[in-house]
């Protein structure tokens, strides 16, 4: 995949993907980056991910707290808020419509 | 008083850190002493005193020139010009005493038949005069080279002119020759009295001159008016 | 760049980008955990400390400090009708400037326009031909050069200035070191000023001017020899001084900071401006 294009797409959807993953269960930065990669979004650098987490936190869509790890170091965990759930629901519906449109256009090209 | 002590303390540290300068300063009188050690016993004592005066005046001249750039800022930071002058003088006088002591001991060991008390007086007065003399030169001649040349002339004249002439009394270290004669040649106490008067007068005059020069240079200018913060 | 060096650099860059100490602590700790978990080198995971700090600052909206926080206080420095000529060359012609507590005035102008002369007149080091300067409170002055002593350590400089401002030795040293830390400088107690780099000596110069918290600070291009980080630190310090109610006058020829000052005094002669 063209790396530059991938980065551009990621910029548009990363916050929603992070929000959606936190809607499943609370998590911390490194775990999130691995989960995103496993989901097929490609590697997500810490330098990209943490500013997004800060922005979501500032918007009140997630909250953060430090939790002592059993054996490992303390980690900063993130949890989605009520507002976060609302925004995610709305955005997911918007994305469906948008991606549907993009998909319909691109299908015409690949069908030709 | 605290400001004077801090100025003196830091000025002393600055001088103490210039090792090479200190060594040269310390050896200069020794060179003078040894140069006449062979021929005339008394002459080497006269020379070592002049050497001390020269060394200390030079040190004072350079210390004074080096301090010039920072003095306005210190003045603004709450120092009076008298704090700066007296602090620096105190440091230089201390250096002079430390410098003189080994030479006094040297004369004590090396000489006999001289008035040691009078030699001590010559050295004390030399230190007292040399420090403000160097500072006064640095106040009048801000460039070190010019000051050094003038010092060279003064000390050269001091060595060569006949102390009996009236004109030679205008030289700052005249007292050294006069009291020296009293100490070495056991002349009458008139030499001691004249020398004492001359030395003390020069020490006081030069100190006053340095203080006045500094207070003029660092005067508060009339265009700047300080008002208490509202 | 190894991990510790990168994290240390990040601390400084976050501060320069206006990220508060609490949040900065979280950001650094989180990045450290991430690096440990992932085993990646910091540069590939986060990029250079400066750009990561900028991203962090952008995401929390902390980028540039707000130009004005509180209304300016009472007048601290009032300069009226200053004129000065050197021989037949007119340097300053009827210059006026009023700076209040909590304001920064930038003095700009071409080389030889009399910027330093103006500041020296304000500090009372040079007499003008005409005009008056009224200072309401104490003055601090940072000269362009020659303000430090080659054979004294930074701590001794703090003591020297401190004694003038009636501070004890220990108090002066502590205050000096606290100001130095804000410029990202930890003075080495055995090092003489003559052995410091030009930029560090300039930091010393600046700390000396600030010692004793004067009400009015006159700074004559105090950032010569600063690298980019130190330059940003310098402006952050100036803004902080302003916010604590100091009146700051700073001579500068770098115009890109002018949007962050309150007053600009341009000393470029009229004939050249036209």
C-alpha cells in the first residue's frame, strides 16, 4: 500500500478507530497501537497515537488514569466516556455513509 | 560594609586564580633584590622595596582596568562607588602584604645592622601607596598599555633621580628612598619623619583621588530619576 | 540519540512549547513506557523531541502563550524627549517611551540607530543631551557584553550581584541557580565564567540582571550565542517576567518576535524609513 496515502487515510480515521477500540474495553497506548496494526491499519507510531489520545481526552471523549501493572510498570489507561459513546455512534453512522459513497465510486473503476 | 567585604573577597579570588601573574609579581622584587645583592648591601634593600611597589602598582593598574566594564552594572545593582573602590583596595592591600612578608623575612635573614622597624614601615607604606597609585593610573588612563608605560617612567625616575632634589619628592615612592636611608645608613630621624609624612600623604591623597574618580565616573546622572514603586 | 537523552530533550522541548509541568510529566512517563514495551528506538517511534513536543502542544492547544493575560499595571518606566548626538551625528531625536508593569517593549532599528545608547541612557550609564527618564521601582540591566568576570564562577557572580541587592550569599546562590534552571542551565561550581561558551555566558549575564527581581528590566540583545532552544527559553522567561508584573525593555533586531511584545519602539531615523 502507498505509505503516504495510508498515512493520510489514517489521519482522518485514527481517532474514531481508537474510540471504537476503547468502546470494547479500556486500554493503554502500546496495546492500542498493536491492536490497530493487527486490525490491518498498518504500524501506528507512538508519535502519532499519543497526540490523538490527548486530543480525545481534551474533548472529554475519553478519560485517563494510571494503573500499577501487576509485574510491569505503571501504565496510563484510557476509558471511553458517555460523550465518547455518543460521538462514536454518530461518527460510525457518518463513516458508513461516506465510505459507502467512496466504495460505490471506486467499484465502478475496478469493474471496468 | 558587607558590600565592601564581598567586593574584596571576590577581587582577591580573581587575583589568586591568575597563577602566572602571581608568580611573576612575586619574583619581580626578588630580581630587583638580587641585581644589587653583590655590590652595595643597602642598595638591594632599596631596590626590593621599589620592586614591591612596582609589582603591586602594576597589579592594581590591571585590576582597575579589568573591573571597569562591570562597574556600571554593579552600581546599578545597589553598590556605591566607595564600596567598589574600598573593596578593591582592601584586596590589593592584602595581596601587597602577602607579597611583602617573604621579602621582609629575607632581609631579616640576609642582613644585619639595619633598622628593621624602619624597613617594615617602608614596606607597609609601599603597599599602602602602590595599590591606590595603580588604581589611580587605571582611572586616568583606561588603556592598560598607556598605564604600564607611565608606571615604567615613574619607577625608572624613582630609581635614577637624586632623592635630595625637590622635584623628586613629587614621585610617589620618594619616601621609600628617604626612610631606606634612615634604616640602612643610620641617619638622623629627620629622614624618617620626612619619609613618613610623604608616604602617608601620598597614600591618603591617592586613595582620595581614586575614590573621587570612581564617584565621578559612576555618578548618578541627573536625567534618571528614581521614584518608589507605586 | 539514546532513550534517556531523547526523553531528557523531550522534557525541555515540552516546556518550551508551553506544556505545563504536570502534563509534561505524564507525556514523558507514557512515552517511556511505550518505548520500553515496544523496544523501538525513540526517533522512529516518536520522531525528534521538538516535533513530538509541538504535536503534543498542538493537541492540547497550548502552542503560543496568549499575548495578553491581564491588563498592564502602573507606569514603571517613563522616557520623555530623549535626544543624543555624538559629535555631529544625531543618534536619538526626541524619543519617548512608556512601559507599564506587565508589558514588554521591543526596541528595534538598524545597526547604529542608537538602540544600545537608548538603553544605556535608560539605565543611567550615559547622559542624554536632552530629556528625562523616570523609573518607578528598581532597575536591572543586562549589557550586550562585558557584564561578567572572567575569573569568577557563576555562583560568585550571583553572590556579587546579590550583595548589592542586600541578599545573603546562600540566598543569592539559590536564586541565581533557580533562574539558571529556567534557562535550562545548571552552573558547574568549579567552572570560571571565562571558560563558559558564549551562549552560557550570556545566560549568566541574563540571570545577573534578573537577580533580586527588579521592577524594570533593560535587556540589550541578551541572546547572542543562544541556540534555538535557549532562544525559545529566553522568550518564555521574558513572558513569565511580564506575567509577574515586570516591565521589560528588550533591544532586538529579530523581528519575528514582535507579535509577542506589547510595544515596539522603532529607532530607525525618519530619513531612512522614508
